[in-house]
């Protein structure tokens, strides 16, 4: 039961991260999603876009804590840590 709750939180964290990145692209980019991602990859700031997308995880994390869904909040935290590690790996290599 606990693993299921953590998995739900992890999925919510990943979805929130993707939605946050897409919102950032749509709101602050003058071009489309595909073109912005291509440009970000070519210029090396793709990791920054996904790091900014992780800001929506704050809402999910504190929302789960407020609802007393602690294990789901742990899953969101794991998704955030995974995003940070992937961003670090992208920046280093």
C-alpha cells in the first residue's frame, strides 16, 4: 500500500514537472514548443527549462502534505530529486 502511494506521488511529480516546463515555454517563449526545445538543446539550456518546470512540484508537494498524504508527498520529492539529478547530469556531460 505504501509503495502504491509513493508511486502515485512520483507520477504526479513527473506530470507536474512536464506541465510546468510546457507552461514556461508557452508563456515566456515567442516560438512553439518543438522549436523552443530544439533551440534549448542546441544552446545548452534545456536542463534549465526542466528545472524551472519543477516549480509546480512545490504545489503538489505542499498540497499532499496539507491533505495528510505524506507518502504521496514523498513520491513528489523523489520525482524532484530525479529531475535535479538528470539536470545535473545534462549540465555536466
